[in-house]
C-alpha cells in the first residue's frame, strides 16, 4: 500500500481522462484536489463512493476543491461510468498504471480467499501547492465526503 503521507509532495502525474484529454497535476496548481483511486468502474463499492462524491460535488467546489477519479479502466468504461451515474468530474483512464504506481496504490489484494493484484481504494487530498494534506486509506464508500471535509 502507499507509503505517501501527509506533508509529502504529491507525485507529478499526467494521464488521459475519459475523453482523451491530458490531465496533469500542474492543471490544479492554486486549487485543492481530491484525487480518489478506485478498483473498478461500475462496481458496487466504487459506484457508492463516486455517487457520494457526486452528491456533494457543489460542497467541494464551494470549499475550493476539484475532484478527480482514477482507475485502470479504459476510457470507454470510464465514460460509461460517468454517463450512467451523472458524475460531474473527470475520470482518468490509467490503463498503463502510471498514476496508480506513482501514488503506490497497486498491489496484492484478497477477495473471497483468493489473492490477486489490484488497486487499493485510497484518496489523496492535495493542497494548492501540490502537497498532500491527507491520505485516506480506509475509505468509507457511502460516507466518503465526511471523511474528506467532515
């Protein structure tokens, strides 16, 4: 799991979103960013988490936060996830796991007794200067907003 902690500089990243636009950390300079990593688009836990952030999106904006999601899903899958759940924020299609590895959220996981490699659900709150304000590794999918700006 990630070794990043509050006070560390956020890893610089550049990846394509669901529409093929290049998004990089520098785009958020001067703003706060909620960068959330999730295992797989359109699965129950990920949908609950994304919808919780969607339902509170105006609160995030009002407090100066942008929101950006990341998984290893294809751009098409991310676009379907956005369309189906009316998500107002972009999702990175990090199929090469460049951003995922930079933040250290890829690794062994267990599910129903079997072990496999996958994304560990985690959220990084990055301040205006690109420094990690908070690293949340025990994400409550249905109450994630409260964990971030509670």
